[in-house]
C-alpha cells in the first residue's frame, strides 16, 4: 500500500508543478509579448520584462520549496 500512496503523491506533485508551470508561462508570455508588440514606452517595456523574470524566479523557488517539503516530509513518513 505504501508504494501506491507514494506513487499517487508523486503524481499529484507533478500535476501541481505542471499546472503552475502553465500559469507562469502564460504570465511571462503576456508580459513579454506586450513588450514586443507595443514598444511605446521603454520604462514600461523594461518593467514588463522584469515582471516576467520575477514571476519565473518565484515559480522556481516555490517549486523547489514545494518539492523539498513534499518529498522529504510527506514521502518519508
């Protein structure tokens, strides 16, 4: 029974990671594409790129923390 529970936990973790990856990809694409399509203001364009980079960085840090918590705390019970 432990193997099935661990496999289900890993599958749930991967579903969460992929779901948030799709959300972060959307946010980054919106910020970058608007910068490419409407380059009217340089400061606004730079801010949009920074927002995209910060969003990606937060996602990576959150993914790392979630994986560390999930794998080390829950699966090793």
